[in-house]
C-alpha cells in the first residue's frame, strides 16, 4: 500500500505481450512468494501518523496537505539506511533493509527514526506511533489511481475501508520464509537444544498460532472520533471487516501444501484494480484474476490479457495477516508508542530463532490460536489470552537473554511485560488525552536500557 510502489502502466502494444497462461501463473507464484533460502535476516516497516505540531489544536489537526511535498522531501533528504514512503492518508512508512541480525536491524531503524523525528520537527510536524487515529476523520491525500480504485472497491465493505487506508498504522515485521525442503530443515543443533524448524510451513503456522496473543499484547488503538470504540485494537477490527478474500488467512484444501493454497487463493481473489495508461483503474466487479487469465478481453474488455507483471501487481492488493512476498510480512501488530516497536520485533525474532521459545509459544497458544476477533476486542481482558501472551513474551525474553548480543532487547521485553502485559494491560489501556500524543508517547527508559545492556 505504498504510494511509491505503484508501478507505471505498461504501455507496450498488446500484441507484444506474451499471454500468461493459468499453468504458468500457478508455477510462478510459489517460486516468487516463498523463496527457498535459510532463515536469519529480519526487517521492520514502521508506519507513523503525521500531525501538525504548529496548529493551535496541536496534534489533533491534520498536517496540511499543501505542506506534504516539502515535508516528504525533507524527511527523505539522504542519510537514511531504510526507505521512506507515504500511505494514502499521509502516514509515513520507514522500511528497513533486511538486516543480517536482529540487533543490526534495530540499531539501523533507531538511527533512521531519530533523524526522521528531528527532520519532521523542523517542518512543524510530529510522527506518532499509534494503531488508529483517535481524533481525526480519515482523509486521503494520495490521488494515485491505485488508491482511487482501492477506495472504491473497499467501500463496498463500509467505513472500515477508509479507516484502514487513511487512519491506521502498524509495525510490520519481515522474516525469511525458510526453506522449502522439510527434509533439510532439522540439521544441526544438539540433542538437548535442537534448532527450531526452518521450513516455510512450520514458520507460517507458528506465526498464525501466536497471532492472537500478539494482537492482544500490542493492541494500541482503542479510540475513534474521540470516543472509546469497544475494541483494544480498532485497527485490527477494521481489517477484519474488509473483503475476506484478500484479508483473511488462506484456507487450505485436503492434501494441499501452503504454496498451493496461497496460489489458489491469490488467483481466485477478485481484481481490486486494473492498471491502464489512461483513465481510472476500476476493475470489473466480481472478476477474479483467474477469470482474467482464462477469458482475457472477455473478462476485462479494455486491457490486453494479463502478464506476469499484472500478476505481480495483483499480489500487492492482497493483505492477509501474514503475506508471503518471498519473505513473510507480519501485518497484524498495531503501531507502538515511542520506542516500544522494538519489543514485538524482538519477540517475533526470538520465537523463530530459539527452539525452547518456539515450543513454549506453540504450547501456550494452542487454546487461543483462532481467537483473532476476541484478541482485537478485549485484548488481555480475557483470561486465556492474558495467560498465552504472558507465556509468549516471557519465553521470548528468556531466549533473548541467552544471547549476549540481545540481552538489552531481553531487558526491553521484560520491561514491557512489567509495564503492561503482566498487569493485563496493553498500550490501548493508556488512551491519548484528547490529542494523538498524550501519555502514549513514551519511550523505553534510558536507565532500564542501560541496566539491561
């Protein structure tokens, strides 16, 4: 959903395009979405709401649209390790490069964020980590045809569409998918401390199992239009109210592996948009990508039959809780206040890298692994979710503490536990004081960071 990711329209004459067959599409998706490589690297994408620090109303005011071009130029003015992009409602997103280790990635993002906050302040802007705007109504500032078409398509599911597009923010964690050959996934390690599974399906299933616990622990969007919503994660609620064919977990058929399931679901998802050189990108209602493959101009009369480039672009319009993009993009965690984004990042990394943490998380989350809606609504107010989230975060803190390189991050996870999770609370329980900032804009205590390092 990043504006700068909107690829240009291919204007090559239709007759020059090799038509993509259904069989070719079914072969292309698994090899593109599930790269065969050993896990290890990790990346982070941080979305932040932009507020007008110069307005008399403070952060309760939208940043003026006419000042956005200058703001974005200043924010992206060199020196960043990661990449800066903008969302439809003006949220900015910092995407790190995939780092070789958790510590490398966290340090790089910290440096970039420090620069961005200083640059934003010079422009009279503030960057806020919160899952959904608690004050301001959704406002789309991006006029790219992608977002116009997306808005029209998703409006069929009600107001959740514009909320999601223009007024939400998340911490997205990117991890390697793993290897495709399960037989090669358990080499190494010792009898007492075997390595965690490295195959794609196992990593996917772990992320799915722990998802509700992490949604509950890191919920940070309880307010909307200055009122309590009845949800701890209103952002997650918005996603769950949208088109399930592109936002839900793909459902497998008997005997079908993960890659085949994702391929089938991706091809059977309706077209959200169709890129055109001129005119709007609105897609014919109810036409799936498979329909377009099979029927060409009969399905989409004003476009040549789809190409691999069209298929790649179609995949960017699918938003499951974990999205396979060669790596696995974890999408279900609310943006966090201050520096607390490091905690969900470290927790996910630890669960995937440490066998004991992996097993503890799987055992803890068995009873709650499908309770996504409950996690979003009540957070840790539910006894089972409370118990699971505490076990998961404690297992991650313990795993991080075993490695001298990550003891500081272990301390931050422990501090988060003591501040929120162990008390049955999450950041959503510290609502803003009528602005977007308020007491939520808190940072990990310097003293605690020094003590844990």
